[in-house]
């Protein structure tokens, strides 16, 4: 094994691990090094299709930043939450029903050999492996079954950066407390503290960094300013509610933010289009001013559909569509737009749909996971601009959707059942994730283009190059 390993740990979830790991991947790649990302276990409903199956979106983007081909060893274990107490387990890209049934703690012993082998293989083939931790390494209740933080760090003898969100307050206590709860051997791997999301006069931080170094022996190697517009999709959760308005006027697009929303990272390009205002809708009032309503993907379609009804959002969506307003359903959102969900295998659940498309979805044990490219046929109404546009993306779904046999046919507007439109032309359902990441689709719908991922990755690398202490990144 030849690669050196640089690991990003966090004092909390949301501290900035994924963002910083992505920036490091591009920074090291720009030094002429062969780089690969790695995260032993990721819990997220944001996933991407790669050779061999699916991995967390964060590692997918990190691989692109590293100028590497994304693959399943970069995220050997992916947990996709379906309910508060249950997740689907993806091992090396494929659903593993046996592991899904196992208790959390018992699962660790089963998967650690696969995790270690994946990491060792990447180290043998690269100059640098950038590793991302999960949550906090100081979750002492989980330490005995740790397979993603310090066990990985020790296995790789990684140089670790510990990042904290200073905007939340208590940053120095978070750093010191996390470091204190590590074992002595683990502490020796921590090479630097990173203050993220700083707003204000950096000179006011003194003497805290020096005092912290006197207590721990670990220097603070970077103070990263707050940066809302870096352009990288959020890994988990909807976008930060305190982020300043990024655009306004023009078109308001409301995305329904149900509890098990999935693949929300595909909407990142919409944030960068002039004249587009994004709203994350949880109540009917959030839809009041919407020009478009989007029902995104869902990891538990029947559960999210029940939630949508409980909020009264079903009536609001129907009223919007009844007035000719544009409605788009993507994957699970497409399934919700139909007449019924049928589940004879106990995969997702049964239930009536919203009835805006004459379709029925049957859930099957086999999961469709594939990259896809197809051309839209002629569309009418709100979506006519997509007519003839070739779009690329990916499919991840258990449901198989077809025409309702007792109703007037919907218009299939893509081959192989990838997209359907209602007779009035304002309701469109697609199975293809990633539409808004396709430049041709963006140009057709908005006459605009979003920044390329390459420019985003280079911007991240420039940012850390400017704000880390000189020589630190090269010496890790």
C-alpha cells in the first residue's frame, strides 16, 4: 500500500467534512497526484449510479473532484434511511437484504473486512486517499462498533484534520472535547484543527487557537470564511434555512420537502440560475406563489405520500395543477402523481396516488440502478421546451410504472416508460434523476447555464489554498 491518507473528521454532523474532503481531492489532484476519495459508511438518501451499483453522492462528487472514475469501493457501505428506525443497506453498490435485517452493532463485524479491503485496494492504486469520517469520532456510545471514524484512521494511519462549525458557537469547546475523548493513539493522528464557516474579524479569535494548541499540541491550521455560494450540492438535508436569498423575481420553483426526500442534490444547479427562486415546501402556504411545483425522489414513497396528505399538500398540488400550473414528479414523485401504489412484496407500501397521471406503480424486489440517456418526444403545454431534447441522468427505484388499464392513456414522452405527460400538458413525470444537471435541459427550460462542476471543484481548491496555513496540505 503506497498512498498516504488524509482524513477529515468533524466535531458534529454538518461541520463541513464532505465539502472539505471534496476540496482536498481537487487540491491534491492539481499537484499531479493520483487521488481517490473514501468513506467507509455513508448514511444518506442522496446516491449516484456508478459501475457496480450505487454510492453516496458525496463520494461521487469527490471522485470527480479527484479526476477519478467513481466506483463502489470509494463508499463500500451505504445506508439509505426508509424510516426513523430502518435503513436499506447497500454493500459494494448492491442491496444486501441479510445485512439490512441485522442489528446495527452486529453488522459492524460483518462489514469491516469489506471496508478494510476496499480501502487497502484504493491505497495500492493511488498516491493519496482522502478519507471522510461520519458524524463525530467522539460518539463514545458507538466506539465499540466504529467502522467509519478512528478505526479507519488507525487502519490507514491517516493524517487527520478535525473541522468544526464556528458559526454554531462553542467551536473551541467542540474541538477540545472531541480531542479529549479520543484515545492517546488516536489523538496522535490529529494533525490540525479547522474552523469552518467563520464570519467576522479573524483577529478576534486570539488567543484561543494558541491556548487550544497549548492544551492539545494540535495547531489550528485554517480559518475558513462563511461561503454560501461555493456551488457544491449539500450532502444531507435541505438547504440551510439561514442562507441569504440567492436569486429572486422571475420564476418561483417549490420543491416539496417530505421527510424521506432523496437525491435532492440534483437541484443544486437551480440555485445558480438568475431569476429563479427556490422554495422548500412543507406547508400549503409554501406553494401559494409557486410557478412550478416539483415532487422530488423519495426513499419511502408511500410514507412520504401519507405525510404530504397529512399536511394538506395533496389538495394544494391538485389545485395548482387544476389551474394549469406546472407540476413535475421525479422518480418517487412520478409514482405519487399516479393513481395507485401497489406493493405485494412488503417493499414500500400500498396507497392511492394523487391521481394527476393515469399510472399505476408496482413495487418489485429487483432494484433498477442504471445510468440512462433518452430523448424527449414532442411535449405540449408548460413542458414543450423539452421537445426533442436529449437528456442524460440515472435511475434508482424499486417501482415499475405503467398505464392504468381502466383509464385514458397518459402520453409517454420518453422511451421505455421514462417519462409521461397528462393530456393538458402541465403535469410531467420522469424516472430520470439529474435532469437539471444536464446543460441541454437547463438551456431549454431557462435559456441559461449553471457553473460547471469543474469550475466548482477548482473554486473549492482555490479557497482552501488561500485559507490554509502555507505548507500544511503538502505536509499531511
